[in-house]
């Protein structure tokens, strides 16, 4: 079974990253609102959550903090930012994110860390 990655965002800029991970064999889940997020967490049990730091429903930092304080605290959470700052990085780690990436400059590192934290897809058929 392919590792499941849940993308939490409202913006299409993450679609190329999702496609690249699908090509690598990952199962991609998408949540554009809180109800879909909860549904995926309960039903699909993702191996990794990837969030845009600019999400606003609730904001990414509050959402990460809530996940870390609940029953999903063991799921790794990656934050992606296309306007990375030291302040945003500190805020991301302080709310509980596992990894923080500046996009597009750290794409290769992101893909490597996805394999490390979510597992590597098996292509055995």
C-alpha cells in the first residue's frame, strides 16, 4: 500500500508538488476545509501531513498546535512556505511542525524527507 500524504491547503501552487509525489508512488489526499481534514484523519489515516504556512481556515499554526495536542500528535507535519523567513520558521517549529521547507529552493530536501517520514512507496506488483 502506498504511503498517504494529506495536503492541507486552498491554493493551487502546491499541485506540482502533489503531482511529483504521485509520480513517485505516493497516495495524495487533499483537504481544503476542516471537515475534509477531519474525515481524512479519521478514515484514511495519513502517514504525513503537508501544510502551506499561509492557510487561513484556521491558520496553519493554530491547526498544527491543535493536531499536536490531540490524538493525531504522532503524524509528522511539514510546513511549506514560498516566502520563508526566520520568524516564520521559528513560529512553525514552536507550534509543533516536524519540518519546515522554503519552496521552491528546498524541493529536493522535501522529497527526501517525505520518504524518510512517510515511507518509500513499493513498486512491487
